[in-house]
C-alpha cells in the first residue's frame, strides 16, 4: 500500500518533533525537520531524514514565521505539514497558508481553529449543543456596573476570565463584591497585555475543580469517536506536571456522558482531526465544558497506551482523507498510564528555567516504560524555547502498579548538569494523596506546604514506592563519580531530596 504522504514537514522542535518523525518512519513517510540557529544540534534535526534552516533563534524569526515554514515545506518537497503543539499549532493562518501552497495541514480546518480559539464563542457552541458550561455571562462585560449585576446574579465567589484567553491568563477569583472593581482592573490589563483584547466575562467559581479532558478523533466523512479521558489535575500555574488515563475520579457512566458531550462540541464546530475537549469537574461530579484544544497535546501518550492507538498515525490518516477505521464500540481501554513531564526547571526556585549542557543522561527504560525525549547526553538545552526535555510514560494493568512503576522509572532517570523536575516528580509518586488518587488542582501547592503520615490502608503502596526509590539510592551510592569535575554534580543531581523538603 502506498504511504499516506511522501514527505511530511514537521513545523516544530524538541520531543514532539521527534515523536512525529518516529510515526512517519514507521509508516514509510519521509520526514523533513525545521530548525533555528539555536537548534543545529537538536535531536529532531539528527533524527529526521532531512532538515531545513528557518532562521535565527528567536521563535518569531523561525518556528513562528509562517512564510518561512511554507518556504521550507516547498524547498523540501513535502506534501503535508504537521504543526505539533505550541508555536503555530492553533494558528488558523498557518492552516490557510498550507492550503494556499497546495500542502495538506495535519490538523483541523481553519474555521474550526478560529471558532474554538474564541473562548466565548466556544462556550456558546457548547450551550447550543446542550453541553453544560459553568454558569456565567454569554458576552463580554460592558462596564463595572454590568459586572456587578452579573456577579450578584451568579452568586459569589466568581471568576473573571479573559474573553480571548485560556491557560489562566487574565483570570481572577473574586470572593466578595468589595474585591470586584480591583479584580476587574487587573484582569482587563492582563488580558489586554496577553491577548491584545481587554474583554472579560464572569463565571461562577468552581471550588477545587478537577481538570479532565476528552480526546476526540473526527474524520472528514462525519465519523467521530472519543478515546476516553486524561486526568490533568496535577499542575502549577497552569503548567501540567503529571497526567494519567483513566481518571481515578470517573466511572463508566460519567465517562460516557463526558465523551458524548465532547463529540457533540467537536461535531458542532465542524472539527476534523485529533482534538481535546477540556472540562472542569466539581466535587459533586458535575462537569462543565471549558475549552477545546485544536491540536495534538503534550499528554497524548497516556491515551495511546491505554487505547493502543497511535494518535499521530490517526492524524495522518485523517489528513490524507481516510475514514476512521473504527467505531466508538471498538475503542477499548486497557490498564493505566501515567506521564511525568521532565522539565529543565528548578522547582525550589519557583520553577525558573535551568537551560544548559546536559553533562550526562541515562534515561529510564525497562518493562512498560516509554521515554519521549528531545535531548541526549552532551546536548545543550537552548534558553530560547520551553523547558520540556522529555516525557516519561509508563503503563501497568492497574493504578497502584503504574505508580510503583513510575516511581521505579523516576528513580532510574539520571540527568547530570541541569536541574530538573525529577526530584519533585519522585516526591509526587511517593505521596499518599497521589497514591490514593486524591487529586486536585491544589495538590502541588499543598505538597510544598506539608506532608502527613500515610493512612493505614495506603501504607503498603507508599512503602512500595519508597522501597523502589531506596533500592536505587543504594545503586546510586555505588555508582562511581563520573570524574572529579562532575562528581559533585553527580551526587547533587542523581538522587537528590527524595525525603528532603
Ligand atoms: C476555573 C476555575 C474555577 N472556576 N473556572 C481555567 C483555565 C485553566 N487553565 C484554569 N482554569 C480554571 N477555571 C471556574 N469557573 C479554576 C481553574 C483553575 C484550574 C483548572 C484546572 C486545572 C488547574 C487549575 C488551577 C487553577 C485554576
């Protein structure tokens, strides 16, 4: 059978570019990487069949320059463009520019990107499809008086959100009427600075929400299925650190209802390709549509591992005009998957980026461990882009086994030379509340504050995770220092702070 495309240009960098190259290669599709002057030595450039220089390091002159991406695609003779995530992935103008140049954009139609990119318009689509949204105003607020009336009607506490926003910018919690005017002012100025549009609206505040998202796939022939949920509640300042599938919070009935709701929103938006519908779920298991992400997401591997389906392959098939090869009833979920994001950041210093040279790297491996990495030992992480080095993903038959396996894999993972989130991730895997599935969007803040001794029923699981780490701590101590120069870094970075705060 002829490949879906002859050559795909990957308009991205780092681990996601590597991820896409891998599926292309398995399907007999040639891959063309793009790179900036800061990325000459990057892994995606080394692994692709060919690579095209875009321009200088700043993203505005390279990975965000639509005309340079199109020129690179033309120069390489690619017939399709995969945008990955971030950069231009949700930019309708790239999708249009591809079409104009006779290139297939491996993503949704421009109209679907636009309608879901406008958060208030997306809310209206959901409402129209009888999908619950958080009670709130349907249009941007004209002035403070209208905001005060709306807030009083909805009832405090309320949340002010940027109409064009997403990702938490321009968001303000207001607990009482006296705080409203000040919060409106800061939300408007933040929204204006971040999105070039100061319009805001109000919603009822959902206390301790869970962030649960549904993966959907839609083909260009009216076929649409969902692949279940991802639980993404372990985040800090809207940056996710740990994701898993399934969610410990969902039962079969709620999963089915949220899945159907996600498919209704996607269908109403004219959606084609892979997309994600985000929901907030409150303590009483009520779910509310939040927004739709019109791209492949960072955390897609957990869905791949529990459904056995290659999402990049499905994206390529859909973009090539094929029908989905399976129906909703064919989607079976099996076992449990967890992903941890390994970032070059220092959690102890407010998660500031720690780019630099990776003196040595020994990733985790072994049974049911997947390392989606964009780096290698000796590589220098440039300071221009995001800090995600690798994603560590494990699969197991059940959640307790998956947590133990992740603890084991994190204990193995050695990064020398840059500070990473690995020690924090090890602590999360050993935390009683995480092990018990008591996840909330406040988990991480609380983790930093206090730890309690494990409850009786959870001692075994906590002990298992701790024992896995302890075993590797012994191994770590017997590993000779690489050299006198790196010896101190080795000891500092390899097994730091499992029990320390
Ligand atoms: C909310 C909320 C509570 N009530 N909306 C929206 C964008 C997302 N990045 C954060 N959002 C929230 N919207 C209402 N009406 C709480 C959050 C929120 C949150 C949501 C999911 C995961 C982590 C979060 C952390 C802080 C706030």
